[in-house]
C-alpha cells in the first residue's frame, strides 16, 4: 500500500511540474507573440505572416490550456495526457526536420533562453517518458479498478460539475492569454493597403536625408535586417546603383531588434543611400520579405511591381522595368 501511495505522489508531482513548465514556457510567448512567430518561421514550414501569427496564437492557447489541465489533474480518462504526447511527438518531428534540413539553432520552446535542438529533443523525450508513467499510474491502473489502490488513495468519485469547472477554468485562462497576445499584434502593419499587395503605401518617411512617400512615385527599396550579415554584404552593390544614371530614388527599410542596431549596421556597411528604421516591428519586416532575409523591391505608387530576393540584379535589368513603367 505504501508503494502505491509513493508511485501516485511521484506521478502526480510529475504531472504538476510538466503543467507548470508548459505554462511558464507559454507566458513569454504571449507577452511577445510576434517574436514567437519569428521562431516558428525558423522551421521553414510556414512563411506568411498571417499563418505564422495564427499558428503562434494556437500554440499559445494549447500550451496554456494543457498546462492548466495538468496542474488541476484534469485527465479526462487520459485524453489530456494523450494530447500532450501527440503534441510533443509532433513538435519533435518538426525540430528534427528543421534541424537537419535548415540548420535550426533555437527550437523556441522556452523563449526566455535559447534551447538547441539536441537539448529540446532530450527534454521532449523525458516528458514523453513521464507522460507514459502518468498514464500508467493515474489512468490505466485506476481504470482497472484496483481495490487495494483505491483504498490507499481514498479518492471518491468526483462529480461531473467539478470536472466541468476545471475545464471551464482551463479554457478561460487559455482564451484570456490568447486574447491578450492577439491585442498586442500590429496587424495593420502588414495588411494590404488599398491596391497594394504589401503595405508599402504606409511609408511616408521624414528623415534628415529627405522626404520619401512610397505611396506616390517610383522607388527602389532594399528591405533588410540590421543583424543580417547577408544584407550587409549587399550594401556595396546597392551603393553602385545609387550612382547610376536614371535609377529611381533608393530608400532602405531596416529592421532593428533594439535601438542603435541600425547605427551599428551603418557604421560597418557604409551605405550611401538613406535607410529608414522599421524599429522592432518584426512581423512588418517579415511581411515585406519572403524566405530570404534580403529583398530589393521596385515600388510604384505603393505597389510592389518587381522584386529580387537574396540578390541585387544588374543595373540593366532594373532599368528595363523602370522604362516600362515610365511608358505606361
């Protein structure tokens, strides 16, 4: 009987710890859902900003709801633990794919600190093993109606209302966390504006180098990140275009994770053309690029009419499109 009691305490403790882990991991995701969406993008499975954010919000809802259910001991005849196991196996498969195919460095499982794929796989394996133990001790053995175990635990059959209350609390907390994260999303930054496929028309820029209204006129727009070494390597090529005859005005758009990153970027890269900071609006940056971290776009009256991802095209190729615009 003492052994039954000990195994129950261990299983229940593991259940609570795992639940608290899911909640603790979900909280920083909810506080900055856009950063979490970027970590989701690193898996190279989903790329559009809308789907990235939807996936991030759904993941947040599931992790909070599942975590609360585990802490409350809401098992629903093992369904809760089976959902946890399925989710972990799915995430494990994604991590392995992104690690082997795309060199994933941070799984994004716990945004407070970087977690490598190797560490994440070991962690997931341990939780899956703990889940099997929880199923055995708290679900399967109980369902077999072991009289001796029931006598030790002295747990009366719970009324449906008590279980329903736990479900309501779990869903309410998960919904509240998801709603909070949703309200923090800068949706307008990447939703289409009028007839523009991408929201370039929103950029009316006043900087010391001049006034640039991307909603009116023709512009050559490099979209970059201040932390992107590939973007920095493109600056000399764009500088050459800056001095070419009849080239449209060049105005760069640059994401910076924190204030001052753009100044450091400029110090190293020495751009001859003006660059406007996107600040830390990471989803706006993602909306303006594709799979590559660098995009050179030709923007006419707020609409993207041509673009080159990951490289700077020859001057002649750009001018051919520019001349066709002027002939319209």
